[in-house]
C-alpha cells in the first residue's frame, strides 16, 4: 500500500488540474479560423409572476412592456361596464397593480397596452368564448370550491365526438362528459343536454363554465347523480368550434341566411342528436331520464325544444332567458302568444318534474323572464325560480349549473 501512495497522489493532482482548467474562462476570445468562437451561454429570462394571488386574496398583475406608455386591466371583479384600472410603470418597463381582496370566484381579465387589448402573456390559464379570449384565475373558497380541479376526486372524461345530422346536412362535433367509471362498467346513465349562448360553441360549457369540474365535484360529494352531459354546438351553420373547425361563412344577407336556419338546431337535436346518444352510449331512455338546460340563446333553444316536444324531457332549465319581444306587438305576435299558451299547457300536462328558471337582477333579459313567469303563472305551471345578483355573466351560469344539476333524476 505504501508503494501505491505516490501513484494515487499523482492521479489526484492531474484530476484537480483538469477540473481547474475546465472551470477557467479565456481572457480573450479565440480568433483562430480553425475553431469558431463559442456561442454565448443561453440564459432563461427571469419569470414574471402574473397573476400572483396572496393569502389575503389580494392579487398582483405584472406585464413587461418597456416601450408602452399606458397599460390597464379590465376584469370581472370590477363594477360597471368597460371599467378599467391603470397599472403603474417602474424604471425597468414593468407595469404592476395590486387589487382586492377579491371574493372566491373565477375571474377573467384582459390587459390593454396603449389601447391594444391582449391576454396576460405570463398566465397559461386561458379561456375562450366564441372569438373572445381572456386570461383567468380562481380565488379559492367556499363559493368557488366546485370549480377547482381536485386530485382526490374521481374524474370523468370529456370526449370530442363527431355525429351526422341529416337535418342540418353535415357532420357535427359534440362534447360528451361521461362520469368516472363509465368506461369500466355496463351501467346505464341518465342524460343531461346542456346548451350554450350566442357567440359560444360546444367548447363553452367546459371552457368557460367548468362543467366537468362541477360535475366531478357534485357527484363525488353525493350531491348529484352520475349522469352523461351532452354539449353540442348551438349554431346551426357551424359543424364545430370556430377556432379549430373549418366552417362555411354565411354569405350575403346574414339575417336572411340565419332566418332560413330558424328552428333547424332544435329539430336536429330532437331528430339527430338524441337518437345518436341513445344508440351509441349506455343511457337510460324515456323522459324521466332526460334533462335539458341552456343559457341565453341556449335558454331560448330549450324553450322551443320543450314547448314543441312535450313529454320528451322531465327536467328543464332556463338560464338567463325569458320570452323576448322583438319590435312592436302585431297580430302575428298575438297569434304566436296564443300558440305558446297551447304548447305550455301541453307541457304542463306532460308530467314535467322540474321547470327551473334563473336570472340575475341586472340582466338585460330580466323583463323577458318576468313575461315568462307571468305566462307560467297564468297556466298554474309549477316552476322553481332563482334570482341572483349580477347580470348576463358566466359567474351566474356556473352557479345555476351547480344548483340545477343536483335536482336532476331524483
């Protein structure tokens, strides 16, 4: 062992010398044509945290825009239409603002940089409603608990499925939520058809409405029965969501083109979509195993479908939509009211188990809801009414889904 010691010391000395040489930086760049200069070391820019949510529910927004003169933020926590708040610029070009504390809820927001609207480039959470994009965040708490994705909750699946519609003359895409365990067994489930509003598409209820998270959490808590939720595109001229499905644009007189499609979506749901679901999925059939609800335009679709097809759905939800009056009352409008009265009487006599109406106090459709309620009262049609604060917003529609779904299929 004593003879080997000089060899070990020599090896250690060589290794240390090599490490030291490798760690040294050249004092001058290499200029030899045989060896090109080394590329500068790549460095990730410092991460900008935005939004940053604090324990007291205050929120800080940050955006780096060194050449900008004015940056504002508009968000769903603000009161009033077109409300904004200005961010403050520091000497590096970073704009910042802290708001709140905010109540537990899901909030969408956008920046305006020198008058140009933009999402938050530092926030990966993004939502889309038609052609409108916004960044979002969730303030967690009791009121927003159902909207949060939880690791300890069994998750259902959302599938994007194509089906054929002879009524509309095209293949169309539908989002279908199946509850946890659906794929592993042969149980049959009731079906809930959930419709979006104007400007949206089949992506709206999962993207904006958090429908999958709400259903997962309600079912896991035992507050809602396991069910299949069907969310299709309510625009009769579209095969699917306009952000990733090529749709034929409406040419010429748009109003005339849309009038030709009036009633076609509703007819296609009854004649094409419901039979497709009942043929291809493990579902329970009959009116007591079918529910339908929709927001805004989807609420109008829901009224048309159920009025024209009494006895098809036992559970009906109208979110932020009443009986709307367009223009002056005419003899034709009076005739339409009389026809509606006949249909509502038939719907009442069909054995509807739940007719649920929800609207915000500040919603522009509020007077239409008053007319709907008055019409139902005239027929002694029993219904459940939910009046909330706020207006025509997803903050209300998520609440309505959270309250409506637990009442289904009882």
